[in-house]
């Protein structure tokens, strides 16, 4: 993943699990993308609300 990518080039995915630290704060998550499954720090994510599901 390129941290300097433009907004239209961002990789999108779905958070599938959270990983709380020893103090109970979620700092890492597992994200499923169309091509892979990644573990990313929460501070590197940008929340995009999903539309209504049919």
C-alpha cells in the first residue's frame, strides 16, 4: 500500500476482526481486501460508511 496514493487510488476493504492491546484499546485490525487479508494499525485507516444493503 502506498501511503502517498491519491484519494481515488486508496485500497478499500472490510474490517473482519479487531485486536485490542493489553490495555483494552483497539490499536490493530484485520482488513479483507479484494486481493488479500491485511493487519493494519487503526491510525492508518479511513472510515467510509457503507450504503444500505439490499
